[in-house]
């Protein structure tokens, strides 16, 4: 079965509806507070769905089933760490940020350590977000190229500009409401696909679980103590640190805390968004396992050369009924667009608050001009980087290694400032330098001694310990 006119109609309606709905918020953005925080009036479930949709990019939509198809459920252990991180966020991070006057996640770092810390975190965040936009658009274009037959550059440009249009004009309210709708669409697409796979098995659905059990597909990985392998424990600790970083220092999440109409709503949103990801990610892993079982009993249906992450897109095009294929295409786009729109708006917010507003007081008109311009430029830069990745694929892995260095330093600084009241700027700077050196070595010259998952764990701990111990030693000396 190939793509039908009905599938294209569903896809086009989704894209057009997303843009029209997002642009409809344009008239409500009268000032910077409305554009960046929606006036603090959004309901908890919408903010929570937006947090969830930010978690699930188009990469996750395809990579998680691909991981389960190739191996087992070891990466699902990462999802199991999210409830702990979301509960810590609801209890500590949400009220902390809602009591800060600035919408920026990094104003706190300036209060604790000086403007250098705020600039460091803001620059690292902006570079990471541009790379994130480019990588999501590029990796979203790969399966859509297979499914739709369009060129990769066309998909990157068209999908990127669609997101830029409603992100620039609609502000954070358009981003979050569209995120909520897109989150519902991607869940509906995943559930539909899982049900079809389950009841496509010969004899009975139980055959799927029999095949998966025979091949140890539901294994969560080794419970050994090796540090150079992605064991259950290594993956779990990695997940805890990554998700503490997301909830504690990532502007994408912090900004959403500010959009909720009350402290209670913000806490509920943080919990809802994090906890929803657990069953949905389980659903994605189930799809990958079901694909393995499906093509095990139907080996002739999968051509040679189709493997790993390409299996799910092939199934979408050739084995789903008309209409459902269109829904799944829309779901893949929804997952990518929600991630990109979040990065665009949050980056514009950081550019305004951490650089322009820091210098002088601006009028509402000046604030809005900067927000519109920064949103547009961020989106265009992300599109350009996505196109550049077509010819330099190795740059993607190299960049994310550098992004790990940046993000590790950000999390370590935040935890140091948040938990150690007596630490000074020089202690934090020394700790950050030591931590970044360690993270750089583990990212670029580790040679397999430690698994890459432990990079952010060790780097963050070193930054914290160096800063903490220096504050104690110097205090005792004085």
C-alpha cells in the first residue's frame, strides 16, 4: 500500500490547522509578558501536555521503536527516572522559579555568582537550542523523505518555516496550545499503530509476546556494576541527572512554570507532563517490539536493506490502512514541530531578558520588536543548520558532544548555587572549569573507560564538589 490522496489531505489539514490556530494568538500579544509567559493564565493540563510534547521529538517517535526493534527495553530505564525528577521539580524547582521576578532561568545564576555565570549559561543554552532545532528538522526530514518522497531540503525548509510562522506571531500561548494538540495527535497515532500491530499477528495477539520473550526483547538490561556499559543502573542514574537538568535549568521547562495560572497548577503541570511520558514511551518501545515480532512471522514483507530506524517508517507507508498512514505522518510532524517551536520561543525570551533588558529598561514596543526578531532569526538559523547537516552528518555527533560539555556545566552551577548558600563566585568558577575539563575529556577522549551516559553525572558532581569544598576550606582558613 502506498500514500493515498486521503493521507495527503490529513497531512495538509494538520499543517494548515496548526499555522492558522497559532497565528490566531497574534492579537493577544500586547506586551513581553503575554508573549513569553501568556500572562500566567494557562490551565495546568495544557501546560503539562506542552511539557510532555517537548520531551517527545520526532527523533524519539522513531528512535524509541527503532531501539526496541534492534535490541531490548534498556533505554526505557531512562523513562523510569522521570517520576523522581518531576516530583523533585514539583516540590522544589517550581515554587523556586515562580518566586523569581525574571522569566529567565539564568537570572538566579547572576544573583549568586555574577553576570558571567548568567552569560555563560545563556550562551550555552542558545547554541544548544539552535543545534537542537537543526537536528530535529534534519532527522524528522529523513523518514518523511522516505514516506512522502519529497527532497530532504524541501521538508526542512517547509516544516521549519511553518513552525517559525506561528511561533513568531503567536508567542508562547500559541506554542503551548499547539503543543497540547500535537501531543494528543502523536499519542493517538502511536496507540492506533500499536493496536493494528497487536491484532495483525497470526493465531492471536499472544504470539507477539511469545516471540518477544523468546528473544529477550523485554529485558531492561544488565544489573551488573560495569561503568563502561549501559547497564540498568548506569542508564537510571543518567536519566535522573538529565531530567534534573531539564526541570532545573532548561529555559524550555522553567518558562512553562511561569505560564500556569497558579503555583498549584504549575506543580500539577510538571508532574503531569513528566508522568505522562512514562506510559507513552512504553508504548513506543512496545511498537518496536511488535514490529520485530510482526516481521519475524512475516519475513517476506520486509525488503533487504530496510533495518533499524527505517523499519517503522516502512511499516507506516506499506502496512497501514489509508487514513491511518496520514495520521502517523501528522504525528511525526507534531512531535518535531512541538520541540522546534519550544526552542524558538524560549531562545527569543533568553535573548531579550539576559542581554537586551540587562543593559537598560525598554518600552513594550521595543521588547516586542526584539522578541519577534529573535524568534525569526533563531528559527532561520536552525533551518540553515538542518540543511547543512545534509552534507556533514558527522557534525551532528561532534556537536552533541560539545553540547554535553555546555549542559553539564550549566547543571553543576545551578545545583551549586541552589544548595550551597556560602559558595562564592570564584569557587563556582573554579568548579565549572574543573567540571568542563572532565566533561570534555569524557566526551572526546574517554576511550571507553566510562560509558558516555556518565559524562554529565561525573561532570556535574565534580563542579558541585569542587565549589563546595573550596567554600569550606577558604572559610576555615579565614
